């Protein structure tokens, strides 16, 4: 496992264990993580405790997907000798830091968090909000600061979480009179958030409009065939619209030849290019990308004992690192110690 004894920047990132990861995760973060692990200290958490905040009535789903998400990590090229992969709920210092941090944020501030407000509407909580869900930005602050991470790969919708993390760190630093917790920066992906293949919303496990990373060729074909293009492009000869065309969005994200995609866009806009041609190209590109990931995932799935060893070793390392931060915070706050 990686060590924090050198001067490489520290990265903290992770995923909720509510289902298999999909192309949106790959474009937005996973591909970047495989690069960061060679230049940074990377800690990668399986956020099962956070997943319970809105899946409290289905803990079996959360537990089952710890292994599923870990398989996705390994399949895309996350190397456990370079990246520390750990299970959030098995690192008790994170929960204790969360409890301490709750004293440095108000309920009003949590309710103003735009990401939280949006998620509350999406899940239909109204005022019946689980306290754990309302407070999960504080838990994220604990996750990030426990490893003293200075870089956090996120989507644009998570920027308010980074801001809230830094607010909490600043308040604690002011309280103790010195900088014991570093502030962090958001690392945004170069790829815009992928819509679902239905074109109606972001690609989301809960909305069922995803292409998972071990999708079969047939599943990929079905998803691509359902993709929204331009409803006014009724005939091949008709000029088509590129903006909002999901097929072009996916080609921009995954095709390795952007010059050719630019030419296809121009052709589509002037007319004479059918949707079937675009979908065929996208299907072939996605199959070429997903097939080796699927094969590696199947290989790792045949050896669950190895995957569990990876998680156990990573979690033990995370326990040591986070306990050091917890002790430092408690000492700085002057809490009673035996």
C-alpha cells in the first residue's frame, strides 16, 4: 500500500456503494484516478456509511455493493499497491470526527447547501429528511480532512461540498489557533456530466438509465439504440442538431478521434448523415472500451478472497492515518484524555 511519508499531494475520492459503477463514473472520475495514483497519494473510499443515509431501509443493498464497486475499481485499473482502497464504515475515526465537526456547522447552513437542497427535492424527502442525509456534507468533510487531502476529484454539483469542508476546517483552525487541517481544492473533470441514455437526466443508478462497466455487447447495443438524438431529424437528408444530441455527447466523451467527430458534426448539421451511422460508431467504440474492463472484472470476481484482502489491508492503513488526525484534532480542542 502507498505511504504518506513523501511529499506527494494527497487525494481523497470515492463512491457510494448503491450499485455498480457506470460510464458516467468512468468519464467523470475513474479514468482520472488511474492517472492520479502514479503522481499522488490516493485514498479511495467505498462510502457505505454515506450510502445508508438514503438507503437505511435496505442495508443489504449497501453491503452487497461494497464488493461490486471494489470489482469495478480493480477492473478499470485502480492498483491497490498504489491506491489505498478502504471501507468507510470500518474506519471509526471518521464517525468520531463527524460528531466533532457537527459542532462547527449549523442546521441552517446545511439546509442552504445547494447540493443538499437539490437532492432533497430529487428524493422527495420534503421536511421528512433523515438527519444523517442532511448532515452528510459534514461526514464528507471528515472523510477529506481525516487524510489531510488537498485535492478532491468531484463533479460540479459537489463544489458546495468542498466549500463546506473548507468552512469547517477554517472554523476548527480558528478555534484552536493554528492550522491543523488543510483546505482542499476541487478537481473537475474535463468531461461534462454524462446524461442518461434517455437524454432526460444525468446518468444515474437510481434512474436506471446507465451503461454499467461490465455491460454485455447486447446491453450496450440496446442502450445506444435508445439514445436521444434530434427529434426533428426525420430523414437522412434533413439537417440535424448537435446540441442536446446524446449520441454526440457520448462520442465527445469516449471517441479517440475528435477531429473525425468534428467532421461528423458538420456533416450532420448540413444534412445527409443518418442517426444509425452515428449509433453504429458509438456502439463499436463503447464495446472496444468496455470489453476489456468486463473481462478483467470477471477475472477478479472469480477470486473474492483477493478482493477482500485488498479491502482489509487498505482499511487497516486508513484506520492508522485517520486515527492520527483524530488524535490531533482532539488534542487541539482540549478534549479530556486518559
